[in-house]
C-alpha cells in the first residue's frame, strides 16, 4: 500500500464544498521515531479518498518540521463535524499511541482522541502540538469542560466556554455533545488559576448567570489547574449537577429505586413496557453501565466496581422522553 506524502504547503482536499483547513501536529520528543515514519489515522480518511478508507495506519504520513521533533499534516475536512483520530509511531496499527483517559472520547469504552471542527474561516485550525501518547502540548495542562444543557434550549450557534485561558473569546471553544444534553470540550493552558463561564450561543451577552455561591466577585466560575483535569459536569447557570425535576409523577409513584445511597446493587422496579433502556453516568457525564430494559419489570446497576460519589441513572422511555435519577455511591 502506498504512503501519501504531504507537506505543509500541499493540502489534501475533501470532496465536499463546506470544508475547513486543519493542521494535526504531534510532538515525538522522548520517542524513538520509527524508520517507517509517523502517521495519522482517523475516521476521516475515507473522506480524503485514501486507500482502504478509515483507520488505516500507513496511508497518511506526517512530515517532520525542519530538524524538530514535531510532525505535521494539513488536511481539508468538512466543517461542523466531530472527528476521532490517533497518532502512529510507524505504519502498523499495533504501533498506535495509547491515549490517556482524559483525552479519550470515553463513552462506550472509546479510546480515540477527538475534536469538533466548527469553523469555515480562512485560517487553519490548530489545536497544538500534542505529545505522543500524552494529554497536551509540552508545558500545558488539559482542561475538559462539561455542562448539562438538559434544562435549556440550546442556541443554534452552539454552546461555548470563554475564560481568561482563551482571552474571553466566546467563539473559540465550542462544546460537543456525545450524550443527550451533556456538552464538553477539551482545551489546554499552563498550570494556574482561571476564570470562565459557559455561553449558550456565541456572544458574551449569551453567558450564563451563575449563583454567587460558586462564582468570584465578577460572577465567573473558577478553576485551579495543577494537572490534567476533567471538571465535574455542572448544570448550566448552576453550581452543581442538574436537579431532576422533570420526572413524570405517575412514573415516580410506581417506580422503586433502592437502596440509595448504596455500596452494592441499586435495584429499579419499573412499569412493564415504560422503559426501554437505562444508562448509569458518572459525574463527568460518561456512561459507565448500560442495561437493555425492554420487556423487564426490574433491573439493577452494580455499584461495587465504582468509586464513591454521585452518579445519574438515565431512563429512556418508550415514548421518547428521558428521566434522570441521582444515585449516591457510598
């Protein structure tokens, strides 16, 4: 199979008109670079017309930048889409990097890196020179922001986060939703203290109004960044996770959840046919258990393998609506 050689001045074009330039760069410092080169693999290779389609480890060769440890490739991909990818030290898939869990998609045991390409501007999107097998560019720490928008009508301009880490730009960091209602984004900054807020839209005037109990004097959320950090999922314009207030009362009266709190099994008794699927999510919004409930009147989540803290059971009804129930693991 042939390699596809690419320079920074020679760009691959996707066969679509709504596209955006993006530069992928990996820092191979502390790595013994394979004589077969450094490659990029991902779920966008078929869009580029590469041989054998997506997730091929030997078709997208990255070029070394001068005499540095940086390897790059510039692509043109359809905008307004989420992409998953990994770097490969060599040209075989067993040479793919091990992505730390903070950087992974995370849902359904997905261990790929990810990004959302949201711009059609004429510049080239660049997220930084990520160190091979690590979370962030050299000298920076990862921040993963998560906000629950279940109680909001999400703007057609999307959900953003702005703070002093991105010069309070309300359009720089757009959040993506893997799970209904939970939006998130990964950003990078030096260790330090930061202020920020979520924005339902792309204007500063669209920013959330957060209670004084969890903000600074200017009404901003705060973060002390000492290491790579996934922040807890918070409700938009609130200090904590969303309070469940939309559960149908008739459903509550005939549903049993016990014991809660628990350090073992949490049992659910549900009306036959009312619920088709149940998910257990941690405080970061990641699905950690999933149960097919169709036809069953009872099911359980095994909490013994999870650490102490707050979890949320999401019950998917046959009529399409979703309920959430808070569970405490002792």
